């Protein structure tokens, strides 16, 4: 489950409807890569205030639904889109049938889940074969930190940020093919600077994962990625 104790409404007021680095830019980038038909069934997991859902609607994707654990943010989302297109829930137990979705967005949410492995299994379950998984999030690439987790990284520990190898290896084991991996550190820096200037400390939510493993974590070891993966038609 996402940490819903954070003051998301206040953060949203600083960040806008897209509570993540890059805003809609990376959403738009992913949609171009996938070339989805407008009839696609799309879910936004951790939809927040509904920024991505509103963007999808304007782009013509009306069969989209959002899920979030924050009642406050869902309340803001329904001011933008129809209430029946937003549900209260968590990523580790999605209220969708198997092979139901054509595309699933998880934008800057996976890293703050309590059980990321369970969530990724759920993403695989609800996506159709040939469906797209779109993830944007922070990741760790500090070599010393990664070495400390050697032998455990494949389990995607609840503690510590995952590395590029973690996420790619685990998605591959679930039957996904990686179509795109891009790093967007500039968007992360811009987002963090905006939060700091506004007196918010959202980055501590990410940093604390590393600090549980290593007290003197180098913040420079954190970056941001966009990933597009396709569920193989032959996977079970």
C-alpha cells in the first residue's frame, strides 16, 4: 500500500495535478511509444489528483480508470473527471479481472509501495497479453549501495530503492519485454528544487528507503526513469 500518511493535498498544491517529476511530458512520451488505439482500456495506478486521467481523456482515451489510496486526492480527481472512473484501493490488490487491461500506468508510485513485488505481480495479472506497462519512478544507481544488496536484489526488497537491474530483471521474469528505458535526472532535480522552495520534503519519502540500509546514502545515487514494457503473448 502507498504511504497515505503523507500530506498529499499540500504537495499537490505545489506540484500541480501531476505529483511527479516531468509532469505530463513522460506520459505523452510513453503514449507515443505504445501507439494505443483510443478504445484501449487504461488504468492509472496511484492516480492522485487525476492529472493523467484528465490528460488521457483530452487525448481521446475515454476507457480509462484511476486508483488511489488517498480519499483526499480522489476527491480532487472527481472534480476533473467522472466519479465512476476513480476508485479507492491499493496497488497490491487491484480490483480488476485477469487479462482485463490494455495498458497500465504507474507513475512515481512503485517506489513508495509497501510490497512492490506484489504490485508488479498484480500488474502482470490484470494486463492482457500484448498489453503495455508504463512505469516512471526514482531508482538507485550508487554502485556501493547496490553491492551491499548483492544476492537480494532479485527479490526487490521492501527496503531500499531498486536499481535498473532490479526492475528489468524482475519484469523479465514476469514475462515482459522491455521496449524503452530512459533516464530523466533533470526532471527529478527540477521537481526536488520546486518542493524545497515551497518548504516541502517529498524527497525524504524516497531517501528514507536507502537510509534504512545505509545511513550515509549519497543522494546523487538517485535518478529518475521512464520504462515501457510489453507483456509477452506467450507468458502465463
